[in-house]
C-alpha cells in the first residue's frame, strides 16, 4: 500500500486537540488523544500539532520510536514536500548536544572530571536537564557529601593479593556491583543514548536498568545487549490503565530480571535550572505566555506522574506479573518495611538524585536507618541504592552498610557524551577505585565488607530512630 501524500497546508488543518495530526520525519501521524498520555507531558504535543515536529522529536527520541509506539492505523501518509526523513534525522542528530569540544578521555581520571567536562561542553539545555535538581539542590549535594563524613576503618595485614568485586543478584553474577540509575531521555547526552549505555555496561560485566522513558524503545535496547544478557526495567506506573498495561505487556515479553517501580515522584519537583532555561528561550522567542507558565519539560505532568500511586497498586503489580518487584524511591525505614510486608523482593533506596523532595535525607542515611531499625530486612530483600555515588570508596561504603547493587545516575549521562567508550571508561575508573579501596581496607571479596569497616558516627548523630524517640522532640 502506498502512502497518501499530504501537503503542509492539509497538515495545518488538523491542529485541534480533537483532530490532531503531526509530521515526524516526513510521516504524518494522527496524534488525536496522544497529548494526554505523552510521557513528556501534553504541552509539547499541543505546540506541534498541525505542524512538522521532527526537530523537537529528534532531539530526544530515536527515529524508530514513533513507528513502534503508534498503531499503523494512526499513520495518515507522508508529506509531499521534501522534509526530514528518518535517515536525515539520524545524520543531523549525530552530535548536536555539545556546544564545545570534549576533552580527550585521557584527561579524565575520575568521575568529577567527567562532570567538569559535561559542564563545559554540553549544550545549555542538556546541562540544565541532566545536572539539575529541585529547589535549592540541598538533597542532591548532601547525597554526595555524606559519603565524605563516613570514614573508613581499614584493617591491615590481611592478604588481599587480588580483590574480587563479583556479586550475585537474583541468581546472576555480575563482575561489579555497579549499575546505571535509570534516567529518562539519555539522548540529551548522545544520539546512541541507551543503546551505547547497554552495550558499555554489558561489556563491563554489569547490565542496564532500562528506564520507562528511554529515548529508544525497550525492544531496541534489549536487542543491543548480548543475547540472553540479564537486565532490569524501571517502571513508571502510568495513571492511564491502557498505557500501563501496554508497558507491562512489553516488559513481561522481554523478561527483565526485575522491575524497579519508581514511587518517589507523585508530583514534579520544582526544577529550577530547567525553568530558568525555558524562560530564557521563551524570552528569546518573545513568547511571554511561556515565561509565566510552568515550563513544559520541567514541570509538565506527563504519564510518568502517578499522583494516586498507592501500596495496593504496587501489590496489584506484583500479582500482574511473575517478575520480582523492587520499590525504587524508598526514603525511610517504615516504607522499606511496607515493601517487605507486601512481598516485594527488593528495595531501591533513592530520592531521585535530589530531583523529588528537596531536603529529603541523603540516601546513605536512609540505608543506615533501615540497618539500625530493621536489620532483618537487609537479609530478606536485595537492596539497591543510588544518589551521590562518585567514587569506589562510596561504593564500598554502601556495600558495607548492606547494599547489594549501587547505581549512578548523572555520571553515566556525562560518560555517554563519549558514547559507549565513555561508559566503559567510567566503569573502569569505578572498578579500579573499588578494587583499590577494598585492598586498602583489607577486603578480599565483597562478601567480607561489613559496617565495622566504617566509622559511622556522623550517620548515627542524624539517624531517625523512629516514633519512640521522635515523640520526645
Ligand atoms: C536527568 C535525570 C533523569 C532521571 N530520570 C529518571 C527516570 O526516568 N526514572 C527514575 O526512576 N529515576 C530517574 N532519575 C533518578 C535516577 O534514577 C537516580 O535516582 C539519580 O540520578 C541518582 O542520583 P545521582 O545522579 O546523584 O547518581 C533521573 C535522574 C536524572 C539526573
């Protein structure tokens, strides 16, 4: 069947919410009703209906994503005027994320150097989105600095000729306990986005946590992994049942080792760096309406935001699939206990890298709180943690307190500026640092790590011991 040819004029006649068409890389789609379920929120769809949305689309999505997500019945035809094709989009999109040339990887010796390189080289939009946090970035910064307040207590004269960093999680062995923290729209760092991330992590003996809001489709990312390689999936529980069902069906078909269901974002926080950027752009475009609105990328409530998410929905999810469920976004001991009570196989301690509630306590403190109040949970569930991890010593400290998997968010975005090579390079830095930290502390294998290797006085001063003590405040 040949596609019907559509002129730009005909396209422009379909710009109402109830009758909405949009051109993406020359193909015209009927997107009526899509604004309300678009993961990135309705504003951006409503802005481009009746028009060619290719440039905006290509800046964050793979060229094939639209065809995978829309039904064939939504394909109206192709534009008659020559505009972008998928091939043009792939070519144009090779490297628009950088404003300045990147330093060579040989100039990067730790993850802080990677962040400096990102700050200098990424374009303003990407930097604002990736590096930003909510309000005053208190939690983002405290996630990092708390690792500096926990001191190592190295044991000496212990044979550590080789340090074994392997870890077993849900029956699979990984070379390192280090994973990516799932993060949306990685194409803002590099056009190969999650494809390069998946390949780089697998080549480093780890694996990817695939985000719901990836730039590539879940199928494309899984295809990039070696056949049969394990992976995890991060789920946003869309409030729209049909959207959620579709995501779950895809995920169940692809069989991740576990689903990490994100629970810490019932509303968008106030992402000030994004807002500043969007207002600046609106001002340049002289679009005063935008400067007064909530900025769309920063604060629009896409389908990711499930304000009514409840424990019963997580329980429903447990019954809906036979896959292990980990709750991502645990920020206190009571919720860790609740996750265990409803039968979750794991918890993932996170405060969204300081992008949810600002001034929420740093994640290492939450891990200490759980360990002190419900130590048995650390035996009964697998524990992942993220937030502020930048060094091999940070990884070791989290493992000493009971974490099994340690994840990093922003650093993998920055590493991705260099594509797959950057991901492998960052993993090698972390692994080398972890091995050195283990050896210097007298730890030959990760199973030997324990809290006695740490001076945690700084944490103990801050840990919340529960209602019994709190009522005395
Ligand atoms: C740019 C960006 C996008 C993110 N997107 C998601 C997401 O789609 N789903 C999710 O569960 N967490 C998301 N997160 C939170 C991360 O999974 C993780 O909790 C956080 O980045 C860890 O902190 P770190 O960046 O200090 O390592 C995102 C974080 C960043 C920085």
